């Protein structure tokens, strides 16, 4: 009985060792595949490629004359300043106004700071040349689904479901914004993710240095590591947006 027991124990140990080695080989192969995929993906981003997720979360329209420009805020960075994406939204909104595509910019967004994101964005817009009397604030909206609902409650500008609007946001946020506006019953909304005025002193690309000693040096920040950083950031943001769209659909908000 003792010999039989030892034999069974030895067989079990051999079987466990075999399973462990099999699992180790499978895990090693999986890690090799993942590692190769990461290297190839990183190389693809370094040469300027993209993850491809962006096309599922982006919606952009050609702007046309409308009743109002609605600039959705996109958070604040350090020192209570707009994020990089926020500056792009502000700039596009001011450029639309400069081209006369609408008489008013509604800055929509609350936030967790002591000053609303709408106020900060409006202040930045004034620095970019936006006339103060063209600004309307919605400092209440706390998420993408709340923007369209709160626009209907503004007392300073009359907005209805059929009012022509230019909604300005970032490219990777545009699909979710469009879905939320449609879900809220808006029927005449165009999403704008980038714009520069055709002929305006407010267009930054038309500005020239006033310092006589300045000369462009041609420095390029698009090196492979920066392209990798930007590509990873876009991929992660796009993945986050896909998840957010799924959550909003589940909640009936998009």
C-alpha cells in the first residue's frame, strides 16, 4: 500500500509538473505575441500611423450660418486654464464668430473648480478677440448629456429643438456630443471640430511677429517619440469615448 501510494504521489507530481510546464509555455507564447504586437503598434505610431479607433468616435460637419455657436467646455488644466483640447475648441468658436456664422457663442460647462469652466473659456475667448457682448454662459452642465437640455433653459438666448446650432467640440468627443443632441430632440445641429476664419485679424495663422530680431528656425516637434506619445493619447482617448458612448446608450442618454 505504501509503494502504491508513493507511485500515485509520484504520478501526480509528474502530472502537475507537466501541466505547469504547459501553462508556462502557453503564457510565454502569449507574452511573446503581445510583446510583438506592442512593438509593431508602437512603431506604427512612431511613423505617424493611428490606431483606427478615431473614426468610430468622430463626427464633423461643414459649418453654415446658424443662430448660435455652442462651445462645449473640456475641462481645466493647471492654474485653472483650459486644457489643450479646450483651447482648440475656444479658438474654433471664436473663428466661427469672426466669419459671421453666428452672432453669439454659448460657453457650456460647469466643472469642479471655484470658477465654472464656462467662465474660464469665455475669458480665454475674449483674449482671442471675442467681443464680450457676444458671450452667453451656461455654467450648469456637468456632462455631455446635460449640455443640450440646459441650452433649452437659457434665458439670454432663445434656443429650441429646431434652432440652427454650431456645436464646437474636440474631434474624439464629437460623436458622443452629436448622439446626445439628437437624443434630446435637436434637429438642426452641426458638429464643428476645427475652423479658422478665412479673412480675419483674429486668425492666428495670419499673425506675424512684431519683433524685428525674430526669425523662424524651422524646429519640428514631430519626432518619433512625440508621435508615439500623441498616438497613444489619441488611442486611449478614443477607447474611453467608445466606452462612454456605450454607457450613455445604456442609460438612454445617447
